[in-house]
C-alpha cells in the first residue's frame, strides 16, 4: 500500500519558519557561550576551594578565559575555556619571591606534599568531577533556555 501526502505553505509561513530558525541559531550560539562560561566558573570556584592557601598567591593567580574556537567551521557553535593559575599579573609569593607560574605545576602534581589548607590536583580533580557529574546538566539547562522562544 502506498500513500501520498501533499503540503502547501504560503511564502509568509515559510518566511516565519525561516525567521524562527535564525532566532534559534543565534540563541544556540549565545547559549553555548553562556554554558561554557557557567562551566568554567563552576570548575574554577571548586578549584579555588581546593588550591593550597599558605600565602594565597596561587589563589590570587587563578583565571579563566572563554573564547570561540578558531579551528572549527564558522557555522559551528564551539567555545572553549582556558582555566589555570599563574594569571592575573602572575603574583609573587611573599615567602619565596617567585611568581605563581614558577611553582604552580609542582604544587599541583606533588601528591606527597602536605598542605594545611588545600591539596594537590586542585584543578584536575574539579575538572574531572564536573565532567562526570555536572556537564550534562549545564548543557541541557542552556539548550533549553536557548530554544525556549521557538514555540512562541
């Protein structure tokens, strides 16, 4: 058994549909950027709770940047976040006289070092935890927000 269906749309209906599609594309782009910023902030907040704080130099050097990826097609909504320590002017540790960027990797990687406050893997652990527990939530939250106006 075969069936046949015919649909007819006016130019006005097609233009309205195209306008909604353009609206969705713009919102998805904004939503993707907002989701990346939200993820970076959440990860960095947790990282700042875990970073060793003897002099608070590493803490004050924490930073993140969100940028549009340049290695993807112009129609792709790809943003990336760079999170790290050794930014914000790369503050000098008052005890050692060294900038945060000089010792941040050693502090992050030395699992045997004792820290009265904070711990090693203060950036890696929050990134892994976020990826495992919160990534989907953020994506869906901002996708839903981005597409909310489509049904109007």
